[in-house]
C-alpha cells in the first residue's frame, strides 16, 4: 500500500516536472564575498558576462574535482569565449574559513568566490545536492545546469557557454 | 497525503505557463524534488533493523515563485514512513514550510517560515539539513535593513519548527553590523563590528519555577571581522543566557534543576595568498546547548549551531569514530561544562614546473585538531582529551590520465566523552586513484586500511567506481572488519544523471554508527537494504 502511494507520488511529480519549462533566472540574495563583505548576487550581472556558477563544499569531493578541472581548462576556454566562473561555497560557518584556505590552496584565484554560510543562495537556486553547476547568460537567464560530477562532464560547460554567443 | 500534493502540483502547474514567458516579465517558478526510499530486509549477521513496514521513504518538494522584488515559496515533506535512524518526530505528510518575502536593495520583509543565522550561529541559527532530518525554520517574521554597505540590521520574531510541528517557544532577536572601513571608504582593509541579541521564551512548568528557573532568557553576542591583504581575523564572544539541566543527583531535597549560563569564545584567523591557505580556529564552549524545547532529547532539538570543528572526512574508514562537540554534560559522578580546543589547516599548491610540483602541480593539505573537556567550570584549563586528529593528504596528477590522492590520519577518540582519559587510537591510510581512459571514461579505486588496538581492531576497505561521463556512474565497495566481527559491509550501485536530475539505486549493508553533516551527527542503527534516491530541480 505504502509502495503504491509513493509510486503514485513519483509519477505525479515527474508528470508535473515535465509540464513546466525552465526559464529561471539569477535570484537576488545577499551573500558574503571573499573579504567577508555582504554583496547582492545581482551585482554578478554588472559586467554583462556569461558565467558558470558552481555550488561546492569542503566535504564534497566531486565538487572540488570539478572546480579543479574547470580551473585547469580555464586558460584554454577563455580563448574560445568570454565568461567568468563563480564558485559558491555552501559550507556552514564552521567551514567557511577552511573553504577560503582550500580555495587558495587549489589555486582558484581566477574564480569569483562567494560564501553562502546559511545556504540562502543555494536554496534560492533550488540546489538540494552538490555539486550543482549552472551556466547563465549575461542577463542572468539560466541556460544550462547539471548536478553531480564525473570526470569529463565539465566539457558540457564550454559547449553551453559557446551556445550563448 | 497525495491530495495535498496534487493540489499544490496543480497550482504550481497553473503558474508554470507564466514562468515560460518569464524572461521578459521577470517572474519565474523554480523548485526541487528529492526522494530517498529504502527497502529493508533481514540480516542476522549485523542484527540489522527492519521496520514493520519493511520500507521507508523521505520526500521533499520545494517550490519558489519569484516576481520582481516579491518571492513566495513552500515546502512539502512526506515520510511514508520515515527512514530508519531519522528522528521519530518526522512522520506522514505535511506542508511544513511556506513564506512570502519582499526585498529591495535596502529593505526586506519576510513572513512565514525562514532560516536565519546570527554570526557563526553559536547564539542562534535556524537551518535545514536533510541528511540529519534537521529543519528548525522560524515561523514568524523578519525585517532587514541596510544602509549602503556600511550598516545592516535585522529583527526577527517567531516560533521554531520542531519535527512536523511548530513549537510553543517564542524567539525574538536582533542583529546589527557596522563597517567603519566602508564608512571611511578604505579599500585595502575591511573591518566590521557586529552584535546580536536573542530572547527565548518557553513556558516552564511549576517544577522549574520552584527552583527559580525563568521561562524567558536573553543572550547576546559581540563580533569583530577584520581582513587586509590576505590576512583575516574573526572574533566572537557569546553569552547564551541561562540553561537548566536536570540534576541526576536530586534526592527530593534542594533543587531539581541546575542553573548554568552558556558562554562561548571563538577566534578564527589565517592568511591566504596565491597557492597558500593557512587557517587557525580556537573555540571554547560552556553550557552552549540552546534547545528549542527544554529537556527534550531529540537530535532535532537545537536553536543554535555547535559543529565539531575538525576535518569531516568522506572515506569510509576515516569516519568510523567521528567527533561531536560537547556542549555540557551532567551525569552521575561526571559533570563537564563543555569543551575547548582548536584546529590548524594548511593548504599548499606546489606549482607546475617546480621540483615538487612536477609537470601538473601537487596539492598538499595538513590538519591538526585537538579538543579537551574543561577541567574546572568557568576556567580556560583543559581537562581530559576528547578528540585529536592529525591528517595529511597529497593530490597529484602524474600524467594527463592518472591522478592519486594519498591520505594519512591519526585519530584519538574518547569513547567516554571525557569522563576519563582513555582513548582509542587509530592510524588510517587511504590511496585514492583515478585513471582516465578517455575524455568520458574513467575509473577510480580507493584502498583503505585502519589499524587500531581498540574497539573492533583493524579494518580494511576498498571501492571501485567506473564513470561514463556525463551520465553514468557505477560502483562496488566493501568494508571488512579483520578484528572482532569479521563482517563484510558490502555495497554496490549506480547513478544516472541528466541535467539537474539524478537517480541512483544501490544495495548494501550499513553498520551502526553515526551520520554526520555540517559537523553535527546523528546515530544510525545497522540496516541492510535497497536504496532508491531521486533528486531533481527546475
């Protein structure tokens, strides 16, 4: 009986999800930058550049692996398209200092680093598991996203960015 | 349960066409759905728990509608029934969270359920962590104001969520932040001075009143944040108000409850430069458990955030004895007012082309964490060792295809939570190897060994993962106790990912122990079963 009701629930949710389109945009949320100052996520659109937004955490190994891969490919990718990378740490207050050190130790200086210590931005973007990566155009429309990471899936990001232009 | 969901889904679907035109109008609907279902079965070898239903399922549906400065959202949760090991307060289906909010650049107002945190959360935090079953969102209202980036203020009032209900505890609070460096227009330094006040009111029974305990208590915190040229310093002092603990030695005379005053000190400092990150945290806690409902033993019963400040590992054998912070224990013959200790982290990236960096760079990291009981209440004197961990890891790409991570960890864990000074000492070594056969085909192998003379003695573990990017991932793993139990904890499964949807199916045997997330742990019993998990967002 229980199984049946859960299955029914699954089917109804799936049907609903298929019926809607994803035209979501960048929500406006206040979040800490690298210095600890509060900024509004709207300001990410100031330069009008497309961006990759990656939600990560110190305890999420695939997230770190994905950001490392993006970082490694960045010089080559920037030759093909103009964009920026925003790395959003979803670590709680206990790890936000550690997350800063880890980002430096992994050489992520070229990323815009944001620290979402009570997960307000994460919730507003409806991220329930990390890693989750979004590609946004210069106006803040979400044009691509994926969840989870296995080596090689970062290659879809460049295609998504090139698709904007 | 289904009728509630159907109504909401229908309403959301009605809104959806609006969202498809949203790019121009600035309004859109987003949401997410998460489901975790386990079919349990008998396993005499591990004395696995099998609930009467043989089945458990935790489900979450979240929807948010955005239109300009206006946002509204809701969350539905269904536990049909709740998974084994989760807090028993979570049951059946309900509309648990809902809110409306209006925000512009300076002002913001939220009504309904919301999450909030003052400073590092030591004084007050409401948050959600589905791995723990935690959601203590405040049902009430919040007003925020900021003047440029110089001044900001928040005022909150509400009743926290507890399980599927809202508790009767009233929480009132205010939080302020002022930045003199922004006022003076300084660009190369950042300084902010912050403070919070929190009043918690819970009607307490006559027993408490007889002992002079009050229903309302007020706490506060003061903080300073400073940053210049890669150096940072954060300091926080917290007075968490009065706490009442049942005295196990109460014999009918005198007071039934012990009155304590919660306090905490936290320092976080460090230096970050290109390729180098150093961080030091020092923290002391005394009677810092802030409860939603006084005296309730549930793991959900929290109004603040006291995480274990040490490395949180992900490798199987490194997490057998995780540390949980001690926020004050009152037992027969043992009273410990809290904990004190710290951790140091060093991250360094040996760049490409250097001797240790090789052709592709080498990343190294070391952590040292150590925590003690407080020898005498009200002092800074350390007592018995609670937990100690020294770990070092190195990550290196040997060529374009082959990467290794090597980790060593020495852990000392006190199974008596500091009642005496006995500890379990263990040495853990992990080799994590990734080989990329092509751009989309890779394999990963983990080999792990734990050596200890305590508890269940030595363990060995291995995991093999095969990945076909960007969609498929398959794994098998086993954890085997070489010492006392000689039990295999096998596991295997696959995951399929498409865009923002991930579906995974796994089967395995899980040992009793702890699930930790964000430095907070909950105890889980042993179970064996088939696990189906789905997450998606849109």
